[in-house]
C-alpha cells in the first residue's frame, strides 16, 4: 500500500506542482484583494464625500444618464460613506463599450472611473481583477481553465491525504510527532526531505479545506453537486431554470425601486433583519435579483448566510429564491464552500491564514520538485563517481 501511495504522491505531485504553486500564490494575494485594489487605486475607491448615498432609484438613473450606451446590471446597496460603489454594467443593444465596471460616488452619482474585469491591461486598475481571473481559470477562455483547476484540486486532495498516511509511523518506529519537526543539523537531501514533510503537515489545516472546496468551485456542476445530491436534494438556481424572454424590455412595468421593496417583503422567515446587499437586473431573463445578507457577511467569523430574491420585472411576482434560509440542508452546505475556500469563514484571521498558507504551499511545491531532482541526481552522481574510480 505504501509503495502505491508513494508513487501516487510523487508522480501526481510533480504533474500538478506548477498549477498548485501559481494558484496558491495568486490565492495569497486575492485573500486581501479589496484592500490591495484600493491601495493601488485610491482615486477609484475613495470619494472624499461622506454624505449619505442618494436614493436607490435616483442613483441608478443618474448613473445611466451619464452614458447612454450602458445599462446597469448590478448595483451595490451596502457601500459605506466615503467609498465608491463598483457598479456592473453592460452595453445596450447596438452599442459597444470597452468596460463592464464603473466606480461611482454613491452620494452624487459621479463616475470616478471604469475598467473591464479580468482584462489584462498594463495598469494598476486591472491588476487585481486579472489575478482573480487567473486564480479562477488561468485566464483561459470558456470553462476549460476552471475545470482543469477543479481536477487539479481532486489530485491535490488525494496526494495530500496520501502524504499524511506516508508520514504515519510504522510499528516500532519513531512517534508521529517527530514527523512534524525538522532534524537538527540536516543538510542536502535530508534538509529538503524534512522541509517537504514538515511544511506539508503544518499546512494541512489550510490545504485540505482549500483543495476540497476547490473541487466545488472548479467542478461544481460536473462532480461536486452530483455527489452532494446523494445526501439530499440540491436546489437549481433560479437563473438556470428561467427561460430567456423573447424581447427584453428596456423599461419594464416593475421599476427597480419597486423590485427592492417587493423583495424585502418576500424574504423567508427568519431573514427579515437581513441588510440590503446588491440589486441586479437580468433583462434577458425578465427578472430582478435583490440580495440581502446577515450583518458582517464574510467579514466576521461564521457569517455566511444570504438570500437572493428574484422578482418578475413585468408582473412583480416572486420568480424564485436562493440562499441559506430558503435552501435545503445540502444547499446550506454548498453555501459554506466559497467562504471556506477564501478564508472569509473566519473573517480577517481566516484570510490571513489563507494568505500565509498559500505562500507556504507554493514553497512546498518548489521543495517537492527539488526533492525529486536531488533524489534522481544522486544515483547518477554515485554511478559517475564509481565509473571514474574504475577508470584509474
């Protein structure tokens, strides 16, 4: 058994080392994406205006009136005073724009800047979104990058568990606690072996949850949800089940403000105290999406609950709900996956652990490749030395 697991750990580890290293490093950075983004782009994120935000419908109209080519598709409802709202937009039919994000002062509606999420441009405004996209799918088009990283997560989880098993003591061997320590005076290959083993063990608390949740984020529909459905029903998302409308209305009978009011009234029991999170208009599906969240969502430990309420933009009727309270037990389990992966499940401490763990996991990958190189080089060096001795 150990021989098989040793081979699995070695060869799968070598195959995925580069992918794990680069996603670990980018994950370390995007653990504090908003803070780094704001530090790099203060002119986009800081308004200097601490007045209250404009009424929701007034702000929405003022944004769209400044550029007739665009339509707001998602607008934050929880922007603190003095900070800009990052608003998602799309081009109206027949128009074209080179951006999909606006930075807006919510107190005045003034547009502070634009950018296209995930695009590679040589400027500070696009750096962090591009790193986020690269972390998610290697910046590859279509779903292939995300699926590839999903399978990398499967392999990473397996070799991590195999690695733990390989460190367990044999009968009569040294106690397992010794595997968690470096050997005094270790050098060369012994030092590299110790580094690989100890870093691997000490980062398990970060690596195992990240690898497990990475399967959900990369192969959610293909692998994770079908397996999860064996334990209970998984609710389909309302966006996936709603048929596209034949002719999306640019000004539907139900106004955005009405949709927010209706959505609040249609929240499930036990969530009426949730705070507004964001508003969206899915014109191609003929419905609004209004999201609400518990206080300090993903900012304090164990704050993961939210609700999305979907309102038909023509009739005002409930088109669906999606979230923690309205979901099944399996749905609630799925809600935890992203907060665990990002570290936000433990608030700032969790994000710091992910950032530190990501850097150490990248080092683990480098040391693992070095270990293989040194182990394969040692027999060749011994053979060459022996040949030279016979030639004397």
